[in-house]
C-alpha cells in the first residue's frame, strides 16, 4: 500500500522526533546557549519595566500557586501563569533575540525552561527542545515573505514554536507531535498594527501564543485531533494570513542547515532596525565630549525598513511618549541614547524613563531620518550571503514591493521603489547599482515564470548570513562641530564575531542589579555547561535568594 504524502507539519514532526542533539553543530549549540542567557536577561529587565510591573499586578492576585519558580522573584506559580509572565517580560523591552526568521526566544527558550522545570527535564532535554522550536519556527517564518505583519506581530510563530518545544519535552510520537502543531495553528493570533508599536499591548504579543502553544502539546497527548494540513490547505494558514497562495513546504534541509546560525542579539533596548543607528550615536558620545544640551540637531541615514518602522511608531496618543514608541522609533531611540549615553533596560524603568521623556522629546524634534540606498543594499547583501542563488531569496524584491504597497495604503509609508528613487539609485557606486538591478531582474524572472519566490528546496548556509541593520548618525553641535559615525552590523547581530561576548556583558548589565553581578556571571557559566544541569536548577539560579516579590521590581 502506497504511503500518503506527508503534510507540511507531518514532515516537520518526523524530523523533530528523530532529531538527536549529538547531530547539532557545536556553534549552533553555543548560539542556543547564548539565546538562553539573552532571554533570561530580557525577562529580568522586563519584569522591572512599567508594563512588566502592571502585568504582575494583573496576574499576581489571580494566579494559582504551583511548582514553577518565576524569574526573577522565585515566587512559585502554576505552569500557565509562569509561562505567561516569562513570555511577557521577555518581550517587554526589545531585549529579546531574533533569527532566520522570527522573534522566537520568548517561546523557544521560555517553554523549555518553564515547562522543563515543571517536568524535571535535564539540560540536554531543554536544549534539544529549544533547537527544535527554533528550527521549525524559523522555517515557517522563512516561508512567509509577503504579508503586512512583521516582527513581534507574527505571534503565530511563537505559538508554533511553543507547541514544538512542548511536544519535544513531553516525548510525543510523530502523530502526536504533528497534531500538537495542528492544534496550535488552528487558532493563530492576528495582531493588529495600532496596538503593536506604541501602547503597552505590544508587550503582550508573545504571551497568549506561548501558553496556548504549550497547551496544544498536552491536548495532543490527551487525544485531541487536528487538521495536519492546516498550513497548506486551500483555506488554511497561508491562504488566510499571508499574501501567498501556493507555498511549498519550508521544512527542508532539516539537520543540514540551521536557522539558529543566524541568531541575533540586541545589545540595546531598541528595535533591531534602530540598533545600528543607536550604536553609531553612542560611538559619537564616547569619542567626543558633549552632552544632550550641546546638540543643535542630528541626522540619521538608514535603510528603507527603518523608515517604515518610524512611521509605524507614531504615538497612539498625540505627543505621548511610551517605552514602546521610543524603542520602535529610530529617531527617538537615537535621542534616548544621546541623552543617556547608552540605552539599556535600566533606562526604561518607570522613574528613569519619566525623568528622561522631556529631554528625549526635545532631542527628537531636532532629529531627521532619511533613506540611504547604500544601507538598504547592504542589508540585502547581508541576507543574500546566506541564501542560495537558485530560485531567488527569502527577501524577494517583488514580494517586498507588494508588501510595501500595502503598507503605503494602510500607513502612508514609503514604497519600495518609486520614480523619485531613480536619480538616487543612478548616483550609487557601480557595484551597488549592478547588485540591485540583478536582484530585481532575478525576482521578476522568477515571479513571471512561476518559480516560487524563493527556492523551498534549500534554506542555504545561514552561518554566512549577516543582519546589516545599519545606520549613520551625524550630530551638529552648538559650538559648530559636526560629528558623524556609521555602524553597518550592530553589536550582537549575525555577522558580528563577538555575539557571545555581547550577550555575556548584557546578562551582567541587565541581571546583575537584581541577582548581583557575581551570581549573574555564575549563571552565564552554568548556561555554558547546561548539559550537566537541569532546567529547575537553572531557573533557581536566575531568581533572587529570598524567593519573594521585590517591591521595587513589582
């Protein structure tokens, strides 16, 4: 009897169940460990934010007591309450990570740690679940190149990744694993733009999906059934959530190519598109003696996605600055960095942020943001470095243009390419012009000939990918000096050879004030040797000694 073809999530489940940690490359494992440290740092910093404190005030009084210690307080709650808090706090201050393609850490780390602590899982078991969640969630994100939801709005990826991690830890077989993914993706979240780039609701974007994705694995184990063609069905996920109509299975090269290899960590408490600009501004602050009052004006040049993000980050209430609309605005992030001389989680603690708002607002009024085609092309080059030439790229030009037209219709943002861009493109160096023209030609050839927007037979070699989310900042001072700096690959991003060191320093900075720097450093070294510890031991090391909520934090 001929075996029926596997659905997309059945093929994903088949790989996941058979995956052995011993087959994962050493650097992929090391990046996974750094991701754990990064998310713990984000949870601890996020718990002290205004939104983090408000979430605790809402959840704490109605939460059920249970066996799961909550980072960083050590209070023990029921599993779902601990998951909700950890996922929210990890997402609170733009200190999470992202890779190819998705902000998956609030699921792929939070679920193995929290559920693993509940189950008594070993370090190797939580590491295996994390890798599976990153690889499956990353590939689903890779499949989607034309849709108007991006970044944290794609919370369905966290739901999917959470289900994968939980299914791994629960030891589900192939059928149950696929069913868990099917349950998770039957009711995916549809995050709406007005609530995602200015109000506190952005902070919640991961939480519900992480809880429900984890629950999906338990439901599958208990016998609940699901449609395992939920992704590719003619009325399924791709058809209803994206601008695509025919998406081949993205679950290819599993065990050969690793989405984790493109892992990027944010040194600063800001959107990734602001990170290069923030670092350039801080280079100026470190290299010359001036303070915020000495600045007459500043100019930022960055890529096209940065300009789109700036538009999305308009305050939801006129003139009201929030941590969210500062972190998503390139201009306001640079203004905050110029004011503080850095931009970390501590700068968004309620009292610190409130005191800085007048200066940030004043500086932002003196800032401008313009598009630099060279920086946009550099961003594309960085992505293409890890992509196969055959069949195009996951950052397909035609799909990006389609998406930008929809963004322009909804928000009045810049289009990907207009007549006004022609003179600026012609003024670029020959290498940039040729690269850009070839990329557009390749995209149009593939789309007009019916070739998929990117070749789903190959993910590529993502260890070569770099996230060149760069920017150039020029500051004019009242004394007549004019200072300029540029950063193409922000610290911690894929392509930065010092990614691990960035995370180590970040853990000390963000966790040290709560755990003590010595304990935070001990936590870092314990994570590096996670194979010989347990999930519960790791969580307890990330909590404060006394095990009670700190009034200053919550």
